[in-house]
C-alpha cells in the first residue's frame, strides 16, 4: 500500500514524467511537469478527451454484454 501511495504523489509522478512521456492522474500534477515536454503528454489534451458515461455503462451492462456476445457469435 505504501508503494501504491508513493505512485500517487504528484511530485513523484512529475519526476517519472521527466523520463517517460506519460503522466499520472493527480490533479496537482500539471504545474509540476517540465514545460519543455508539455506537448508530449496526453494530459495536456484532457479537456478534449472522451469521457465515459459510467452511469450509462452500469445501467446498460447486461444489454451491452448480450449484444457483444451476439456480435462475436455472428463473426
């Protein structure tokens, strides 16, 4: 659990982002990211990313699963 917590700290995520072009989910992370690499990070485009409607998926999970199975059987 301590290791998982370590990975959620914004400062630690920023340090990892200096090595790889991937960022974490911490809301406090963006100001800590290296400015020269901002265009490489997917979180820069967060406002343009598709967001799942979690409630819809929960409410329709059975129907989606049935249709998915029908689709696979028809291949």
